[in-house]
């Protein structure tokens, strides 16, 4: 499908996946081993991880001491071989056990605080790093990906690994040490009973790996479904989406679309939750029944005159009981780690994308002495999404704009006018040829330096859901109130702002919907004026306005363009009659160029466009 629209610009995806696409998404790819990359996320916190490891080791080691003390309580305190119960010994042993439990509880609280702090910091860093990486991606990336899907990676996927990041280290270390210490204690107490207790563990580990693989595949599908839900929400509940659904009375259709995807999500969540439940049930039954088996086996040993004390039996079953939760915990963490790999795979998939437009190794700043000079030399351009199309959008454009000139680009819809305005600030790179700014190829300039000299006012004005003052200060965060008032007066919007009850503190609403079209455009112009660029790009900035608003805004633009190089993409030719030079773009080529009067004399494409608009 072609990715460039009627004005020569890229079209965003409509957010409706075909059945074939959905079926393709359902096939979860093989998940690579990402543990080395995940481990690197914890590198800045190595010191604290060592502290956590020490605390976990101490806490885990203390948990196996009480069962050994219990053996002494029974064998030496309550039922000694000679004499009656030794109450002072029982009292001291019980006191030691209570003290150990108190220390263990305190260590657990401290460990939880540290692991939660480290885990959430890692998650926060991961989220910010992903956001920063996405900010560096080229414009084409956002025209071919849904906003809701991108948001889902930042929120759902990163949020989905939060528990793994915060608790995995302490859980794995603590449970592993507890299990090992318990096994050592069991061997000390009775190696025959130990063999009976652990004979089924290898089979359980094998089964756990199989369950984890199934869960990972379901997790991938679940996150894809969440991404689709986010996309539907972003599309349908935005101001534009609500207006569209109401205008066409399609609220029921949108609800049905959301309900359908929600049912998919519910089914996947249930499948993910239930996968492995029978496995865990069998594990719990096995571990819970071991004490009974131990009593049975102990009876067999005693029947065959194998020496075994009541204290040993009680202590052994106590230690074995401590295996239940650590083993279940380790198996659950194993499943979580396998599941989280599916989420990490989606996160790292974005990290592995390299921005198509970056500074070259030898990039330099713009030559300020020549700012305003713009040249296109035999520019051929395909949109990245349309490389396989036979016809490029621009087909050998060559032109020159001098400093201070007001250069207008006119032509039929889809001729490539807006595309030219994308190439000058290097939102896209040319397929061949070159775009020069201040005498240098834009690919040899740093993007930051290039954009510092360019201001853009587009037809689709974007304002944040914030106050007017905050929207203006987006161009210059440290701007004073006086500077805001000055640019607002230049944009012919100050008096209108002051007529609002809250003045510059007035909230504009999402995408500025609380303002009229003309007011939004003038606020956008004021914002660009606050930036004070040397080059202004006006992309059909008045075509969506009514006649009165257009006249006001056009006057503002004419004033703002003084002493600046201006590139104006025009639909209404009346707005560019006084341009210093008019380039007529037709079929991706410069068909004509000159002033209004010169072009009328040629009786070519421009004359035809003028006649069509006059007749209309």
C-alpha cells in the first residue's frame, strides 16, 4: 500500500489490522536467550546487589538452624535418654529459635526494600531509555507504527517485567540457599530419608521448563493483544476519534471492535494463568505428601532395627516442610523468567532498531553567515515505505532559494510539495541528489544545529493539553511573560488570550480543541516566533480556516515572514500572489517558476490552477 497521501506526505496507518496480519501476529517467534542483556541492566547496581546477596545468604542460612535445634529439643530436652525433661535446656533452645526468627524477619524486610528499590530503578531506567530511543527514531518510523502500539511497549511491556526486575535476584538467591541448606540439613539428619524426599525433583524441573515455554508463547500473544487494545483506545477515545464516531454514528461499531479484542485478551489472560496450574497442583501434592511417606519409610527402617530417634524424624519433616515454599518459589520464578523473556524480546526489538537519520561522524554546525540559502540539486525521493513503487515522489527537483526570499510551492494535490518541506529540515533523507542548507549538504550538518534555524507551522496544528503559556514555552522554556506577550502580539492573538478568564493560564484542551481553528494557528505561529528561526516553513497553514480567520492568520504570517527565508506550501493561490518566487510542482518535478505575473504570462500549469480556483 502506498504510504504517501494526497499532499505528497506520509499517511499514518489506519489502525485496522487485516485477518491475515492478525494470523501472522499470532505466530509467536522463537524467543532468543536474553538473560545476558537483562543482566547488564543491573550493572550500575552491582554494589547494592552484593549487599542484597549477603543479606539473603544470612537470612537463608538462619532458616535451617531452627529444625536442627528442634532435634535437640526433642532428643536432649524433652525426651533425654536418661532422666526427665531438661526444662532449662528447652527454654534456652526455644529462646535461640525465637531470636533467629526475629533476625530472619528483619533481614527479610531489609532485603525486600533493597530489591524493590533496585528493581524499580532498573525498570524506570529501562522505560526512560526506551522513550529516549524512540525520540531519536526518524519520522518514517512513526508513520508506519500505531501510536497505541508504541505506547503499549512503554507501558504494558515494561510494566510487565517490573515484578521480575524487582524480586528475581532475592527470590532466586534466597530460595536457592534455603533449598541447598535444607538439603544439607536433611543429609546430616538422615541420608536414606533424604533420597526418598528428593527422588522426584528432576522430573519436576523438566516439567517446569516445558510449562515455561508454553507460557512464554502465550505471553507474546497477550502483549500483542494488549498493544491492539491500546491502539483501539488511542484511536477511538481521542478527541478526533470521538468526533468521527459520533459524526458517523459508529459508537456501537467502536464498542464492538473493543469488545472483540477484549474477549481475545481475556481468553489469553485465562490461558496464561491456567497454564501450569495442574503442574503446580501435582508438585504441591507431591511435596505435601512427603511427610507421610517419610513416616512410612521411618517405620520400615525402625522395623529393620535401623537406629532413628523421634527427634530426628520430627526435625527431618520440619526441614522437608521448609522445602515446599522455596521449591515452589523457584519454579514460579523460573516460569516468570521464561515468560518475561517474551516481554523483553518485544522491548529489545525496539532498542535494536537503528534511527535511519543520524548525525554523520564528521557532522558540523550550520554556517551562520550563509543561513537562509536553500538549494535542491537533482533530488529524487522515495518514501521508505514505498521503495518498491516504480515512480518516486520527487523526480529530479533542482531549485534555489536566496536568503530572505518568500518562496511558494504550489501544484496539484500529491505533486510532492509537502515532501520538499520534509527534506529541508531533514525529516527524511533524499534517495539521490542533495539538499543544501547554508551551503552545506544537510547530511553533513548536525541535526540539532539545522533545526535550531528552522521553524515550522503546519496545517494540522498540535497543541498540548496544557495552558497557553506552557504551549508557547515549548519553544523557549525560560521565556519571560513579557516575551510571551510580545510574540502573542506579533501573532495577533494577545488580545484574544487576555479576553479569556484565565488569560495565558487557560487550558487549551487536548490538541487545542477548546480554541478555534484560527486561534490555534495563531498560538502556533506565536510559538514559532518565540523560537525566532531564520527559516520559516509554512505547510498550508491557512487552508483549513474560514475566510475571516484565514485573512487574520495570513496577515500574521506575512508579518512573521519579514526578514526571514520562507518556504510556503500553498493550496489557496491567493495567499502567495506576492511571493518573491513561486515554484509550480507537478508530478514530482518543477514545472514552472517565477513571480505571479511571470507565470500568468507563460499560460501553463500555474495559469490553469489559477483559473480552476477562480471558477470554483
